[in-house]
C-alpha cells in the first residue's frame, strides 16, 4: 500500500531516520514506503491508528458497492449449505495485543 498524507511542509524532516518519507507526485503530499503508526511506535500493518480517526471524505474499500459491477442475487439454499460447512470459532485476544489496542474486554 502507498498512503498519502497532507503535509504543510513536505520534504523537511527533523532527522535522518525519516529518509523513507518522500515528496508525493500530487502537490502538498508525502509518501512513506513502510509501516506507519499513529499513537504507537510498533505498527504491525501498513497503517495502525491507536485512537479515533476522523475522515472528512469518502473511504473506498474493496467491498464498497461503488467498486463493483454485475451484482446479482444468488441461490440462497446453496449459500446456506456453504455457510454450514464453515469453521466457526470463539477466541480471546492475547493480553499484550489487547493492552496495546486499548481493548478492555478480551
């Protein structure tokens, strides 16, 4: 993934550890090739936000209907048969994950 962020002064950084940040192709953007953590110094995904995130626009996701075509009904009985074959599980979060993510009920 490439994540693009608005920056008031892209290209100016505080130290040499920020060399992975580069000016974006779009004006007033920067790009980082790696993992980004907000309120965490140990992101384990491309972008990890520990806290609330405010979005002032649309969020596109592969399951978004705006990204699909040829949407049609399926055979309900066949789909229920497939669901009945699924493996269902219950689980508890590991304490170290829950504490980092702020999850109280594990």
